[in-house]
């Protein structure tokens, strides 16, 4: 899941950027995105006080700050976010290079240029990991490999395709870390990967490793729809 922020004080330009993201998503159905749009620099900077983004699509001229100043503020809080400038000005190439922008796209933006910029980001971040500590050993678990997580008092058992991890954490913390929409809380003590569900009926949900969970009352229709969404 890629968390993407668009910041442009012209609503038509922000909508154009969102439309290009929709086209990219349609051409790359395995790429999942969550997009937030900001029309002022202050709104974006307030947002990143609480949450970072994987990709920032920035205009150069935004109200009181220019895009370079916003990018510098972002870099002060987030060294890893990918910045793509989308602007009608070609005056800031050097500054964009200095802050390690992924791309500098001049308006009107060509779809192929936008796709090229997004390809650089998505190919680099193809695999995401959940970092956990188990008995003093730190492990990086590929998020795609997680099948389900079960709560056992203060500890949580994270079961993957190949092995399991027994870590001290809370379900709330783990669910917050697993931002991918195909992770679903099955009650308060279980998180499942909807992509790893083998079958479901009104009573039982079976995972790929044979593990079975009871389907909470009244959730069968919603669960079956979600499973179909992420498996076909």
C-alpha cells in the first residue's frame, strides 16, 4: 500500500494529479494506493506531523511557501518519502536535484512521464517488511507472507507462509503497522490476510495452511465480498 499526498492550491491541478494516479492504478492493478489531497501547504505540513507518506506530489507554487520549501520541511521529518514535482515552472531543477526528488514533471504532464516517475517509486518499494523483535532477535517479515496473527495474552503469534513469530505487542499496534487493506481484524483477537483465505462459509473461514476461524455473527456477506475483492 502506497500512501500518497497531493499538494496543489489549484483544485483543477490536484484533480488532474489524482486522475493520473487513477490511470496508473488501472494499468498496475497490483499497486494499492491511499491518496490524500491538500490545497494548502500548512494542511500538508500539519498532516505529516502525525503521518508520513510514501510519495509526495507537489506543485512548485503553493500559497505562502513554494514546493522546494515544503520539500525541505518534509525532508526534515521524513528522509525516505519520494518527492515528485508537478509544475508549470522549470526554474527549480537544481533545487529539486539537491533534495533528491524522484522526478520534475512540467505541466501539462504527459501520462508516460508520470508513469515513469511512479514506476521508479513502485519498483523501489516492491517489498514491504514488518519489523519485529522475538526473544531479543530482530526479524524483517515480508508483509505479503503474513497469513494471520493471533493474540495470546500479552503476546501475538504472527504466522507466515514458512514460519511463525511469537512477539510481545498489541493487536492495535500491529494493525496500525499493517496498512495494507487486505489485512482484516476478525474480532478482537485475530487479524487475517484476506489474500490467504482458502474458503469461507457462514460458519468457518479456512486459511491456506488449514487453520480455521469462526466467522463472527452477521459478517459473512461482508467477509465473502472482501475475500473476492482481494483474490480475483
